[in-house]
C-alpha cells in the first residue's frame, strides 16, 4: 500500500459501536473497501471503508492534519 491520506489512521485506537473496549486499526484495504480493527485476544474484525468512519461506527481519537 502506498502512503497516502488514509495511512494516518493505521495504529490508532478506535472505539467501535457495540464493542466494550478499544481496538487498533491494523490495515486499510482500499481495493476491497475494508478497514481492519484488532481487539484484545488477537480478534480482528473487518468493517466497510469509508462508510464505517463516516457513519461514526468507528470513532478515532485522532483528527486528520
């Protein structure tokens, strides 16, 4: 993946709607339209990208510069 505007999210903590704790964004697959979030106990979930961010299902603590 080439570095672009989306890569500022990788490694950031996010709060996911319907989950107890925080997760960490591990990768963004723009070809498939998925964003992957890693939770405790190495559980990784895929969410639609960019819809999950736009609809506030994933709330990040960082803002784009």
